[in-house]
C-alpha cells in the first residue's frame, strides 16, 4: 500500500460508520491483515445477523444486554449499564458461522474480531471469570479487564482487553511496541483502540515511529473515536482530569503463537515496566 492510500490513524466518531455499525473497521479498511472491530447499536427489540466469514468474533456488551444464538447454542449476556460500571460477560463466535444478536431493551455491543485459520467452539465468557488487574501506581494507576488476553481465554488469533484510566492519569505507559517478530522478546500484532470518555471529556493518544516513515500520531480523542496502531511505539494514553478514560484494545497478527510480547521505549523506562498498558 502506498503512503497516500494509508488510512488515517485517528478516526473520529462516525468516521468508520457503516450500515448498522457505528464503527466498522475491518482489515481491508485498516490496511492490514488481521484485526477488526465493529460497534453495533440495537434499538429495543432489535436484532442483527452476523456472518463471521474468515474471522473469529467476541460479542462484548458496552451497554445493555443481549442474546447471541449460533449453531444450536444460545448465550444470554447480562451485559452492563455502561463501560464504566465494571466487567461484562461475553460470547465467542467462531469463523465460518452465523449468529443472531438480539436485545430486548436495546444497547451497544462491541464485536472484536480477527482473521484466523482454526475454527474453535462457540463459548460463553462469564463476567466473574474475567481477570481484573490493578496496574501501575500513582498517576500511572489504571484497571485492566483481561477478558480475552492471550493467557485468559482461548482464541486462535484474537487478543482483546479493556483499560480504565482515571482522570489525570497516564496509561499505555511506558510507550511500548509489538511490530516485529522476535522470538521470546516481541510479537507482531496490529492494534485498534476504541475510546469512551466519561462525562463528555477528552483524552490524548500518542503513537511515535519505531522505524523510518512509521506510524506517527498525537490525537485528541473522544467517545466513539478509533486509533489504529499498525506499528510504532504507542503511549501514553492520557485522560483529562475529572474524566475517566475507557479503551478497548483489539489485537491480532501473523505469528504462529498467540502471545503478547512487547518491548518498551528505551527513552521512557522509569523502573515501572510492570505498569504497561
């Protein structure tokens, strides 16, 4: 892909809408090979048919609950009032499947996806089993919901987590990258950030080049915005004081092993490398 064909790394709310989706960011639109994200809004009593094609998908309630019916399985997702209200249950739908997503009360639902090769069974992910981590300290403290982290829920290629950053705090810090395959050190992963900011606030996202001509972005982000990270050092993600920042990270890549291995920017190491993301 030539430079002038590359998509913008920052897509403001509405800029990736298509059909029933307020966000429809597939690999073709992102200009890469694997990771995808859709955000589906359903009115009360609404439903949507999902054909998974060559990708695996996780249906994650952002607000409200729904049912997910696929190939003889029916999953009842209790969901949540909103992303700032705690973890949610979720459903995994494999590639080469058809699913019906329906909501009696309506709601918004993230569909985190990745092109993949293996067809795993459809499954339900209970909210109480989602690992929740308190990461960082001081102004780097944040909370991570590892609902589909590489070591917490089985997928073929998809890795997905949620991060809640209190107002005035930094997350995705120190800046880190995962754009090279270096066995035991770094995995090659594309990444999507989807943001929601409490109370109509703002945040800032930095992506800096890790190679000549690489990804370079400093963007003010708001609810519904998307940031693409095809390569480069990403972080910090900065939350406006008084406004909690939420982001959903969706990752996938070409590696034979599904793993999240990162390297930190050598110019930003503070001794707290366990406070990543």
